[in-house]
């Protein structure tokens, strides 16, 4: 009897562990999609609302932008440069109880011509906000592009 209880407990743990992992992956992709949708719509307010009040934006070769308002201003100026479209591909992620680390590749494309304007790697650190929502606390963008295989 104890063996069958142990086996059932193992099956249940495996099942619930897989469900949690699947849910985490859905959360991670949903967050990447939220950022991409706001950026590609050139929606400054929605994009800014994804960041914590004291978030840091670090772009290769540029000064660090600190705070939601400064980050929002940076992205609003970026929208105007070549009418960009940004595509994110998540390659790795780690989820904790109140933090998610998401790595991936990005590509910036001219919306009209389809020309590649930039590409590289990104890392996002999302933290749980006061209402339990995920907010972007650290946003890192690096070039030159070296895809993870």
C-alpha cells in the first residue's frame, strides 16, 4: 500500500510540476509579447507602464536610463527613428516566486522596407509588483548579434 501511495504521489508531483512549468513558459512568452506589442504600436504609455518606477534600461554603448519616465522618453524617441518594428525570440528563462529572468534574441526591422536596422541579445528581469502583476525592472540590450545555438 505504501509503494502505490508513493508512486501516485510521484505521478501527481510530476504532473503538477509539468503544469507549473508550462504555465511559467506561457507567462514568460506573454510578457515578451506585451512588451513587443506596446513597442510595435509605438504606445509610449502602455510600454512605460510595464516598467517598475525605478527600472533600469541598459543599451550597449549608451548611458543607463533609470526610472519609468526616463525609459518611456527613450523609447518614445526611438519610435521616431526609421519607424522600427522589434521582434523578440525568447531562448532561455528562469522563474522564481517573485522574479523572472528572460533571455533571447531581438531584431529591429524597418516597418516599411523590411530592412534590418539592428539585432542582438536582450535580457529582461521581471519582478512582481504591489498588485501581483509582473513589471520589468531591468532591461538590457546588447549588440553585436551572436545568436545562441
